[in-house]
C-alpha cells in the first residue's frame, strides 16, 4: 500500500485547495516548460489535445485526484486508473528515464504559478506525491513491457506493412496489417489496442494515436478501423486519422506498438452485452469475430448507435456473424433510420438516440461500452440505475477523458 508521509500529508491537505484552483495554469505552464526544454517529447504527446486544452485539464484533475487519494479525501479506487494510465504509457513507449524530466518541470511550474506560497516544505510534499505516483506507474509499465517482450532498449515500435486498405464508409477505412519482417503476430484480447506512429508531412514530426484491434485474434493479419476526425467548431482535423486516410495505401509501412489495454471486450464466459456508438464498434467487432470461432453458442447482445445506416461501418459483416453465432441478437439506434435495412440481417432498429431504459439486459451479463464519452456516461448511468453492478460494466476511453 502506497502511503504519503504524515508530515507531507498535512502540507498537501493545507495546500490542495490552492493547487486545485490553479491546476490548469500549473499544467499549462508545465507543458510549455517541458516542451521548450525537450521538444522531442512533442513526438509523444497528442498535439490535438494540447491545442484544445484537454490534456492540461486532464493532467490537473489527475494530480489533484491522486493527492486526494493519498490524503484520504477520496474513496475512488486508484488501481484501475493506474492500470489504464500504465497501458497507455506502455503503448507510447514511455520510459522510466522520462519521469524525472516530467517531475522536474511539473514541480517548477507549481512554484512559478503559486510563487512565494511554495515553501521548501510545500515543494517537498508535492514532490513526494509526484514520485509516489511515478513509482507506481514505472513498476506497472515495467511488467507490461516484460509481458509484451519489449527489448531491453525499450523500443516498442515494429514495422508493419499495409496489406489492404478498405473503404468502409465515407469517413471510415480499415487497414489490414502484417509484420514487415515476416515474423509472428502477437496475440491479443478483443478490447485491446495498438499505438500507430506516423511521420507527418511538412516536417511536423511524429504523432501517435491508439486504435482498437478490430479483427479476429489468431488471424494471419491485424486489422484496425479508423474514422477520419473532422474538426468541429474551429477545432483542428485529426492529424493521424487524416494522414492515414489521405496518405497511406496498400504496400506502405506503419510503426505499431504491441497490443496493450486493460479492458477485455469478451468477459469470462457469461452472457455478453456489447454497446457501442460510431467508431466505438471496433472492439465489439473483434469480440464477435473471436466468439464466432471460440464460443459460438454464447449468448451475445449487440447494441450499436450511429448517425445513419450508411455511417454504420462494417454492418454487413453482422449478417455472417449472426449465421455463426445463433444466440447473437442485434439492436440498432440510428438518428436517421431511412436506410436501416440490410439484407439478411435480423435486427431491431429504432429512430433517434439510444434509450438506456430499452437496452436488453440479461441477468449476470458482462457489459462492454465503447464510444464517445458523453454516450458512454449516459448509457453507464442508465445501466447503473437499472441495477447493473459497476464492476460488470467495462469501458474504454481514448484520449484524456475519464468517466465519472
């Protein structure tokens, strides 16, 4: 059990309101300092989230929440949160040597924003908070690297060749990938993801994004299904998704990490409820493909929401999956249900947005959610109200957000 020293705990409790009130100013200054001193780290961090301010807000909230956890001000279980962060870090190739850099600039930013209020005792207390968090993550990440067979130099990247690029809808494409070195494919669990690193045009450096593996485990290739992110309300278009859609073709190579992710989309043999929206369908498709091979008699319900039938990527695959999964039921919600029909697909289709009260529930079902954070928050809250225990609802969040 990680414990903050008594003297530091008292200082952190006393100063926590000030750190919380100025959290985003502190983390904003932290990123500015760190990137000025180490511009190479821009190749790791999501520049889109930096531009919108989401990253600094998420970091500020995480630091405050962890301090509350250490001082007994929060009952939130931090084990799952640390696991999630560690898997994301491992997929980015974060090393133990980078933690002192982050700590140095984060603590310096606290001093620059709070000024004379940061006495030596205050600085020491918050330094202790940071290193307790860092050491927990370093240990978890070391175990993940060992399990993934990452070499001692810490390199997570491997070259993969694009065997095929498939246009699924106007804004969605699937990429089938094979190791460029001809070596074996690592196994994965449906629900896991890989990081994809690309070198942007115009000397803009490297950027990395995570994408769920959307194909069948055990196949002779991997598959990712990527939605092109178009910026709304003045936000930028997705750098990596745009690059993949516009610049990558069959025969090209991409750098991928091993599979990571602590969330399973298949549970452990109980009835399964897969709930997705938009491009959140990817882990559900991997789960269904796996079950069609491994557990074809398992009871499965698929609930998917999309703007329209034409926007629902890979829905024609559901026809073949239903043939192989006799206990698979499908319920679809389309904001525009005008083109909802798919020949051979047995599905209930509803107009509008998902109503959590109408999602079919089976006692003891394992639930997996994937989609935009507001969608998952709505559905999760509705399922909790209907009596589904929180520990039976698994979900994946890409980006800096977390469900409450």
